C-alpha cells in the first residue's frame, strides 16, 4: 500500500513539473513573439519614412526649364531652384531703364531687389551702392567660391565710385541682371567685358 502511494505521489510530482515547464515554455514563446512584433513594427516605420518623397512644387513648364538649361549650359536635371528661374522668366526681355522699377523698364538694382524679395524673402536697399554697403562682411573676390543667389558687383566706368552695377549669380558662370542696353538677360560672367569690371561677390543668403 505504501509503495502504491509513493508511486502515485511521484507521478503527481512529475506531472506538476511537466505542467510548470510547459507553462514556462509557453510564456517564453509569447515573449519572443511580442518582441518579434515590436521589431517588425519598428522596421515598417523606418521603411515608410524612406518611401516618403518630398516633391518640391514645380514653377516652370518643361519648355521653360529646357530653355533655362540651354541658356546656362547645364543639363536639364541640374537646373537648381525653379522658383528663382520662374521669377527671372517674368522679367526676361524687360528693357533697361535707369531708375525704372516696372516691366516697362527696370534698372539693375530694382530688378535684383524684386528677385531677392520674391524668391528669398530678403528686402534689399534700392540702389547698387546701397546694396553693396548692406553687409560689407559678406563680400569676397574669389569667383570660384560663387554660389547661386550670390550678388555680383561691377564698376562699369572708371569714374564710378566703388560700384555702379549689380546682378545675381546663377550657375555655370552665368548671372542675371538688367544690363544696358539689353535689359533683363542671362549673361556670361567669364566674358572679358564683365571680368574687366568685376569688383566682388557678396553672400547675403547665409544658408547657401
């Protein structure tokens, strides 16, 4: 009798241990599954962020973009800042007029003033000499450091004090300005005419 009771007790103990082991195993399984789900969810968030593409608004038609890429001598896909070129396009062909501020006629500094305010939100003084004095610390003479949006200052005549003309650097050695007698245009900074009259560049846009 005692032997039978001992045998039954051993069986009960073994069964209890087996149940505890099974429960513990199930707990570990569920823990691993929860961790796995967390990892998959985190990976999906990362993947979703990678798939989000920020599309900048288009300011130019394909034809306009192609036209500017040809004027600048850069590949179609390398044209930077469509907002800038859309603003230039609004003025292209406007005749030069000393003191002018409208599409009927505009001088260099009024043109630069309008572009800067519309594109960059920066209000510049009215005249080229005032724009030159706006931030003296921003000036530099090395043309290899020029970036799109930098101001370019020129002395057109020997008798002019400091500077008398201003434009905006674009890309690939080209700049835009209201240049007498052509009016608003894209010109070649590397030409002898502009090289002989170049004074300095100025980076007023600190994020360039």
